[in-house]
């Protein structure tokens, strides 16, 4: 059984199949990325520590680095934001990133093959990927007067 069934496999089996030494911080880190697509390293650290209070930050950061090297996870780095990790690798999907809260959402690519965009002039490069990030405000952040705004009627305010 190769690759395709990774979703349902135990973290331990996935790590072992990738030739990584199985440790409890690594298992916990892998499960955290599976549970939280686009988690930052700090998100993962928090999740690991909920399980293993003594896990060192370095062990978790190293684990993520090793996962990326082993192509178990994909690391994306939206400009100005910490890197995010996800298990959805091997397809050519893109990301929507909220400028305000940093929410990252997957969007499918309309093309089957990478790269889905080609430069007018490739300057002799053999282009194999186009990394596309759509920037904007997520639904929550662009909603008029969301949760924290003074939108409640009867609270006087700017009534004109
Ligand atoms: Zn947002
Ligand atoms: Zn993604
Ligand atoms: Zn695309």
C-alpha cells in the first residue's frame, strides 16, 4: 500500500513508511498537521504540548522540517506570515490568504498539470511550478461590523 491511503493511516505507520524514526513528538506533530491544515509551527507546538507537556520546541520544529524533507508535508510561506504546514501534497492547489487574520484556505487549481500559468518569456527556464497566492479579506474580516464591532442596535453611536 503506497501513498494514497496516507489519510487514514496511523501517524506511526506513515512516519515509518517514510523512513523517519518514530518518536512521540513526531507522531503528535504529524497528527496535529493532519487535524489543522495550514497550521503554523507554533500551532503544531501547542497541539503537541497538549499531549506531551515536556516536548521541546526544537523537537517539534525539527520534526516539521524532517516531514517537509521527506515530502510528508508541504510548507507554504505567505509573505509576511509564518510558514504553514499541510498534508495536502502532490496536487497543484493554491491558497487564499486573509490579510487581516492570516486565515489560509485551499483553492483547487483549474488546470490539471503544474505549472498552470506560464510567463510570456521564460528566459530559458524550464518552469515546473507556479505558486499562486490570492490575497484579500476572508468572509469574517470583510463582514461589516463583525463580532467585535459596535453594531448592536440600541447602542446609540453614529446614527446619521
Ligand atoms: Zn480574516
Ligand atoms: Zn493548502
Ligand atoms: Zn492553478
